C-alpha cells in the first residue's frame, strides 16, 4: 500500500499513525479464523450448498475486518462518545435477555433479532473498559476515590445482569479488567486488595450457590486427580487432549480431524483443540505467539503514553483480549475448568467476533500517533 507521508487525508493520517504491526497481527488472526470456520462449520450447515456454506462462514470475519478498520479511524472523542452510548444500549439489551432471551444450556444470554442470534453481553466488555477508563481518569480533578466509585457503577450494573443470566466466566473477566485499570489508575493498594477480596468472595459464593459452576470445577479437579480408566467414555476435556495428541507436530491436515466430531462446540469453545488436531503443535505455538505479540506490543507502546485515559483504556482492552485468549486455550488444555468463552477471532460466533473487532479497533484508534496532540480529545 503506497501512501505518501505528506498525504493529509483521513486515510493518509490513519496509515502513518496506526500501529501497522498490530493491525497485521490482528488480520492474521482473522485469516486464521476464516480457515478454521471453513474447517469446522460444514457439519452445522449440511442443508446448504458448498458455496452457501463458504459465504456463510466468511461473512462474520469480513464484517469483523470492516468493523476493526472503521473503529480504528475514529478520533479519541468519538471513541468515548460511542463507548458511553453503546454501553447504555447493550446494558438495556442484556437486561432484555432476562425477559425475552433464548435459554441455551441453562443461561439466558441471547436475543433473536431479524433471524440472527445476538449476545449483547459480549459488547459490554470493550465498552466497559473504555468507559471505566474515562471515569477513572477524572481522578486528578475530582479525587481518586470519587472517580473509583463513579467507575464502579457501570461495572456493578453489568455484574448484576451477568450474574442473573448467569454468566460467571464473563463476570470474572469484567471484574479482572476493572481491577487492572484501578491498579493502573494509582488507587491505594489496600483498596485494590479489598475489591479483589470481595471478588474472590463472590467467586466462592458462585461455587456454593450455582450448580453448573460447582459441576465444572469439581469435574475438572476430579479429572486431574483421577483420569478415566480405559473403556470409560472420555469427557470433553479428555477428548480435547486427544485431539492435540492426534495432531502431533504438523497436524492431520485441514478438514481431516476426527476427534472434533466428538467435541461439543468444536467451532467455538474447543476450536483450539481442532487447530491442534488439524494443524499441529507448530501452528498452535504460532497462534499463541501472535496473541502474545499483540498484548506485549500494546503494553510497550503504552510505556511512553502520557494521557491517563488512553493508558487506562488501552490497558483494559489488552487485558481483556489476552485474558479471554488464555481462558479459552487454558480450558482446552485442561489447565483451568472449562468455560464457554471464545478464542478471539478464531472461534466462530458473530457477536464475539464483532465485539472483539470493535474493541481492538478502539485500541488502534486510541494508540494512533497524532503529532503533538491527540486529535479530538481537547
């Protein structure tokens, strides 16, 4: 792509200001996600022709790519405005799932709109990261404690809705991101500790009160201590490990996986196991490297950031991105209990993919180089 450094158009300023290495890494994940969608999606759409399947599987990656680029073009002030407007909208839609939502696997998290399923809570994660960062950045003007209490309000509202759905895993991610931002905002460590202890207490209560949470943790712990003997039907976690073993170093080849047919949600929660079986250890390590590169490069760029809001918002978005990737891959490898959470840009799922694209687009917009000042914030 040839764009002159003297080009002062929107495209020219965007091209020379955006972090092109991070942009390239994100597009690499989108391409990998498109490949995995084609490899895992045929079984869910056997009633469609091959051409229709290809178009359906590539639709969401294409929409995510467009969302990523458009969001990265926004000036900072519009990132803030759209984040607050979007937060109000998706809090309302998340509340609506409790009344008119579709119940799947014991949770009410989806709305059916125009024939499509929408999970509004997916969009809360990036929007909360930006809105809480803006409120915490008010600390130097109104006091750090007052700013913390203001930022706590939307987190508490989202947390209540997520608990009612229930979606404990997403609630844990939201709380973890908020704690990271609070720590970076410079609040006293004792206050961060109190909030972290409270979050841990909520986790214990969730284990004691919610049967599906207790079942997943107990099953994970039992599988580690007492592997199933030969002849007993393996659990989904054991099948996931079998997929990695079957793939070996180089994999069985695209579409040649066999264990994936016995995995629930092979295109979403356990997509990393499908990658391991069909593409092998080398590609799995490559994907882990791309995720690590995006997070570490983003944090290194923030080391020279002087705008508190940008530093808090970008760190929150990066924490969410990296934590979600770790939870998905860790549960697939049986390092942690299973949690229905997608692998960013790799798992099939329109709501998750578009929400992550919006979050990463806002990250690119916030960290663009804009000369002496960041346009639109003043």
